[in-house]
């Protein structure tokens, strides 16, 4: 899928999880917690494409993302070669390790451990990077925004003005990273190519089996179905969920509509 679809699918999932999951435990999340979780999920939904040299996250972010891509691609290819099954084909450098549930869990675990060790700098840094990535993913809606500047301003606003800030996500920010990466791969799985979500399980003598939806409901990346149905639906879902689950948003909107 395109960057805008990945970003909005991550945002919608993040809002749903942060907004409704705490209720199971009888907890009411603060606005800053919900926004931080959703923003990180949205940005992480672009991370898997670091394994593609021409992706938005690789070419249109910073030098750091270009360098990261130069590390991720050969690493993914190496893991592919070491674990490939008899019927696996290709090189595994794109839609490889970063497009698996295992890869997403490992990166999420790394973020969790880092935040437990270094605290606020990791939480704030993760929010900033993911916000910048999400903004880049929305280039199709807002062409060419200065993502780093906007991300810095939004990170400051979340930390300074929203109740809870980033502190409320301590201990489970890695979950947002994992969910964002997984929803990216699920999105790719409903396109024509599929994604190796279930690696290293062997399916039809392939460990890198491209899991996909039924052919009748698959669509082409950037095609009419995505442009006119999928992307708008995800955008609407994101706005609706934000109104429903972010504390304080609904009353403000009701007051605005009333005036």
C-alpha cells in the first residue's frame, strides 16, 4: 500500500487499541497517552519499507533513514538466505524480515527495553521520529510538509500540553511499534504481492510464504481501489476514532458545533 494508507491504518489501529484496551483493565487513559500511542503506531507503520531503497521512509526522510536502509536490506537478505526453504525464491531484501511478525516483535521489544533503561529520552525520541515518519506518509494529502519541524512542534505540544504526555506510554510503547509494523504487513498482504507475515513457519515448503487475502479482494498498490476506497476509508476511520477515544476531543467539538 501507499504511505498514506500505511500511516492512517497505523493511526486508526493505535487509536482503537489505546482508546479501548485500557477499559478492559478499568483504566481511563490520558489524552497524551492515547495520542502518543497512536502517533507511534502510525509512524511505525512505515518502518517495514526501510528494506526498499526507493520507499518514502528510505529516500524522503533523513540521511539516517538512508543509512538504516543500507543496514536493513543486507540483514534481511542474510536472514533469508540462512532460513530459506526449498521452494522460496528471490533475495529477501524487500518484504523480508521487516515484514514479519517476528521482526516487528523484536523491534518492539528493543524499544521497550531501551525505554526501561533510558526513560524519557527514548519515549520522546520515539514519538518525534514516528510523528515525522507519519507526516511523510501523508505527503499524498499534504504535499511536501517540513516533517521534522512539524514533528518537533507536535512532540513539544504533546509533552507540554496534553495530560499524561509520553509518560503514560512507558512500558508499552514498544507494543505500538510492533502493532504499526504488523498492520503495515497486513496491508501489504491484501495487495497483489502478499507479505511473509508468518516466517519462519513453513507453508507449502516455503518459510517466506507470501501470506495474502483471497485473490478476488486483492488490489493493486496505488490503484483506483486504494485511492478511492481504502485510503479515504482509513482517513475517515482515523478521524472518527480520534473523536471517540481521545479524552477532551468530543466535548470541544460539541461546543464548537453548538456555537
